[in-house]
C-alpha cells in the first residue's frame, strides 16, 4: 500500500502512525489531498475543494464512488482512510444526500453504495436515539 500527499508518494510504507499524522495534517488543511492506494484494486482519496468542503472518493477496482462533504464532516475522511488501511471497503454516507437533493439526484447505480453502517449513518442514528429519548 502507498500513501500519496498532494499527489506525491511518501516513498515509505505507511504505518498507522504515519497515516494518523497525515490525516491530522489533512484535517487542519495543511495538505490538500491524501490518498491511500494498493495499486491493484483501487484507492481511497480525500481532497479539499477550496469551498469549505472536500471530496471523498473510493475506487473499488470496478467502480468509482464519491461524495462531497462539508468541512465539519472531515472525520468521514479519517474513518474511510482508516477502514481502507485495515483492508476493508469504506462505506460512504451517500444515502442521506439523496433525501437532501431529491429522488434520482445521485443518478443510477448508487443504490448499492447506500450503507446504513457508514460513520455518518451511525452518528445520525445515535443523534436520533438521544432526541427521541431512547
């Protein structure tokens, strides 16, 4: 696995400590892009877009999915990168975007990427539980 910072390889095998350090830099906007790639089956990439938001993209080898998230949700990038680093396929919080944008706004093919156990989905469920008294 390789880690790329602003499209340049670090040229050292990533460790959890290196990943944590670079994710901290990304969260502080000291770097514009962070990407983990295994070279075979895809990548996980987060990139600031300059408008108080960032794009989180996952290439699963056979499909590329992505979501634009506000700056306040930068922990989604950390969660996705850490999942990918551990060898799991990260899940994107896209299900909730369709409700905001309207039916069909995300286009065809995204239904398979709606995951109820993505970090944002978990956070929303916990918030709903607290507000409903459950």
